[in-house]
C-alpha cells in the first residue's frame, strides 16, 4: 500500500489540540478594520474550533495528523 499524501493547504491552516480536536483562524481580520469595533477585532484574533461535521474531511486531508 503506498503512502497517503497530506493536503498541505489543510496542514497549514489547521492546528491540532492535545485532545485531538482541530482549530482554525477566523475569517475577516485582515483588512477593512476601521469599520469593525474593538470587541469584534479582539474576538477575531482567537482561534475557533472546527465543527464536528468537518471531521471526516479533515481526517482524509490529514491522514497522519499534524
């Protein structure tokens, strides 16, 4: 059986927690910041958990984990 390839786009965008869950960066924090209030920008800095519905797609994209 040949080795499975890792999807590099997923490996660069996701981080795995100690319990095996995945986290991602929130969208919308790159530009047009003057129209967003401070609370919204603070919340955009934090990583967000990936939904459990995406679990199978992530497992196939990262066959050997991170």
